[in-house]
C-alpha cells in the first residue's frame, strides 16, 4: 500500500511539472467567469431572493451542463494521455519494471490520480461559480455545501462515464492532439445522439454522459423543491439503480480494456 501511495505522489508530481494540465485546470475558473459575465444582466436591480436564487441555480446548472458534460470528458482524455503516455514518451518502462509493482496496480494508480484531478476540478469550478455569483450579488448564493457535494459526485461520475474516451486514447496510441480530438469526439457523439433521439426517452436514458446529466439534474431539482416547500416528485429507485449499473458496467469494461492495452505497451 505504501508503494502505491508513493506512486500516486509521483503521478501528482508529474502534474506539477506538466505545463498543459494547469492550463486545462484553469478552464474550471474561466468558464464560470464567462457564464457570469454573459448572464449578470438577468438580475440587474433585482432584490427578490427567489429570483436571485434562481440565477445562482441557472449559472450552476449551466456550468454542470457545459463545463462538466461537454468539456470535462475532453479534459479527461487529455489528462489521461499525459498520464498514460508519460512512460512511453520518456522510455521509462524499464525503470518501472525494477519497482515491485504489477502493471495492473500501475494502471489503478493512474486512474486514481485521474479521479483525484476530476474531484479537484469539480471543487474548483463550483467554488468559482459561487465566488463570481457572490461578486454580482452575495444574496444569490445559497445551499453551497450541497452543491459542492453534488459537483464532486458529478465529477466522479463523469470520469467513469468518460473512461471509454481514455480507452480510445490508449488503443490508438497516438500524439496528444489526436488524443484530444478522440476525447472531444466521444463527448460530441453523446450530445449528437441526445439531439437525434430527443423524443425517445428510453434511448436517451442509456447514453453514458446524458445518464449522468439527468441524474444530477433530478437530484438538484429535488433538493431545490424540498428547500422551498414546493411539491417534490421523488427520484425513483430504478433511476438510481440504472445509473449505478451503467456506471459499473462502463467502469469494469473500460478498466479491463485499459489494462489489456497498457500491458502491450510495457512489454
């Protein structure tokens, strides 16, 4: 276990030395800033608390849709390429073989770091949304701890649903630019099918990224209505179960394929 923790620290140190990842992480701040600048006119002169709360919810929800569901899968593919291509590009597979750790453990360490990065991204972008909204009108901010928790869960969920993009990146084993394009294509493909099958709820529900988006939307809507005493339509257990089963299937298949492809590299 100590060896694995040391490897996690080593992978995190790669992040610190890499120039691309900090720039990608900055999107967690820049995108909420752009959202607030473009939408601040919605509450100009507004003193009604409910209207201010609705504005905060609108910015937070828009950030979930675009920053998480559209951009985050692309960033995950990019960060995954940095993580999994490091040994290939630096020709350090021989050095790794001298460490008493299996290829499977190394893959799990890299995935753990990927999840940690996504959690950090989720926390940073949620704090950014809150700070910028508070700068416009501090009375708009409410229920921040719950929103932060939902953002962290959404970040973890999006990583899991975006692992097929990491699989494609590793399988094609190309440069970073192509890796970003592959991850972006995966994200766009989900949204394309959402538009194509918008009227077919049963199909849309099983699109990986859209499944995560719907689940987060249901949770946020349930919480808001419960806080303000509105009628609450409960989220059915079958919806929770469907999301969990979908997540576990995609995670298991993706990790299996990543491990298989990565073993071929390290031979």
